C-alpha cells in the first residue's frame, strides 16, 4: 500500500509539472469532500479542468484511463459540483481531463511518459 501511495504522489507531482508547462494554472490539489477527491483542479484558458491522475508502472491491469469507471466518473463529477458551489462559481466552462503517467519501476519510478487526455469523460 505504501508503494502505491508513493507511486501515486510521484505521478501527481509529475502531472502538475507537466500541466504547468502546458499553460495550466493549478488552482488546487487533492480537493476532498464527502463525495470524493479530485487530484488537480486547474485553469486552462477559459476552462476549469478537473483532472484525475492515474499512474502505472506496467499495463497488467490495462491503460491508466481504464481505471476510471462510471462510478469513479460519477464521484469526480459530484465532487466537482461541490467545489463549484464552495467557490461560488457559476456559468463557467468546465471539463474533465485525465493525465496518464507511466513510470519505470526498475529505475526508481523514473517517468517514462505523460499523456494528457482533455474531455476524457
């Protein structure tokens, strides 16, 4: 479990760096409420993007995005609604992005690839 947590944290840090380089402005990380958690909330031009980060060291369980099933999507959407209400944000453009991070677990989790999927769901 500790390995998965550290792998996830490493992936989130890599995703933040990548997103900033792509012009995103990070607004919040690890936003939590009773309906769930959103890894990264960021502004991308006129959009507020709610971003799920999935990190994998291999493809045994499929592509990282495949782990975001309908139940997880519902949780992210409900959590995004809570965020918007808490921040009094209305009439904004929003979307749900996914960042896939692949690491090489033979090289102390060295980042191999980062892929941004805009409007993932």
